[in-house]
C-alpha cells in the first residue's frame, strides 16, 4: 500500500450505523475528540457501514446529526466504508499475492464440528482445515489471514502492555466473509491507514481486536497507530451499553447533561451545574481542563 503524507496527530471516531448513538458511544467520541484537540490534531469521523447485515436505514445520518447537535466538529468529509470496497479488495489481493491470505471452504458447522477451542471474540479458533489448500471439489467461501506463531505485543496508553497469541487465541481470521462482506478487521485496518490515523482512542470492547489489526498492519506494511482503550460504561445489570441491549439513545435536548456525565465518567471533574449550560460552555470547560491521565484504566460502571 502506498503511504499518505506524514502528518501530526490524527484521531477518529468510527461508529457502526446499527442504531442511534448512546452514552457508551459518547464516551468514545468525547475522549477521542478531546485527545485530538489537546494535541492540536485533527479528528475524523468514519461511518463503519461495511457490514450490511447490521446497518439500519437512516442510522448513519442520525448519528451525524447527533454529533453535530452535541457540538463535535470533525475534519473533512465523513468516510463511509460502503464506498471503500475497491480498497479492501486491493488489500486482500496484496495479502493473497504475499501468500498470507487463503480461501476457506468451511461452513460454520464444519468449524464447530472440528474445533473445541473458544476464540477471544466468542467464536471458535479456526482449526486450520484449509490452510494448506482446499480439498478436492471444494471452493472458497471466505478468505482468511494466515497468522504466525508467537505473541503480538503492544503498549496501550491506558491498559498498559498487552499481548495475544493469535494462533492460539484467535486462529486464522476472516478477511472476506462467506456473505461477501469484508470483515471489520480488514476494513478498519485499511481505513485507519488510508485516513492517516496516528492515534486510536476507543472502547475497551475492541481491545481483543487490536492484536489482529496490528498483525494486519504488519502484513500490509503500514504503520501501527498508538492505541488507548477506554473503560466501558455498563448498565445496572453490569452489561456493556450497546445497541443490542437497547441502551437509551442520546437526546440532543440533553446534550449538556450527557456530555457532563461522559466527562465525569472519564475522570474529568466537570461541575454538575454545567449540565444546564449551553453545550458550547461545556466544551470550553472540557478544552481547558482535559486531563487524559485522569481516565481510569479499568472497565468501570456508570449509569447512562
Ligand atoms: N465501528 C466500531 C463500533 O462501533 C468501532 C470501531 C473502532 O473504533 O475501531 O463498535
């Protein structure tokens, strides 16, 4: 892949348009935005609509209007992953040509029948059935990345040194799915490079994905950004807030109160009476007082 111009700090927020933004998304948006501002950097928005099975009609536009109502200002045009198939296909081609990607004929059931090892993402470690070629008469349904033995180690700004043994904990992972969608891991890696992202600040739910992304960056010969994984907001039942468990959507009318709550969740002592102030005043406080070091590293609980 060819390199974009070298630049200073470039951060991003990359929501999936599977529903409206919630308090958990606001935490990721706020921390990535303030970290970029504190470094006099740019902050980009990328709409991760690569997985067409998860997209909800109108959700992308709704997310952008919510970000706007909350006073976020992003650099340049929003990048929609649905416009990036060509780039993902090229990256896959590069990996195939390097002998790093291979076609896989296995169905979910075949994998379930031949693997007993749970993978970090909740699935099963791929047992490597098609690693040395497809059996006679079988054709590729998906494409996988061949992972090497050994640890992938990285330093997270919040979580410290982390290490994953990809072969054991994850296995050869999917780049192009059987349903024709490019996988999140490939799309995010290609786009973080394409957008020249130097710093990724996002929720700790993506921590287990980071070694796969770093491994892919190395395979594609692109730089590895700096990573910071934020504590996750949970509901009263201790589950991570998500669209799947129907976390309440952010309301533009409560923007100041929600932003104050997000700042406080991030360890920033925003005065509670700012909750009734115009949103611009909350941002003034946040720009002046942002202290990355005050963020608690460990997953924590907060009410939405
Ligand atoms: N699109 C992912 C999500 O909404 C975030 C991806 C990322 O920040 O790398 O969970």
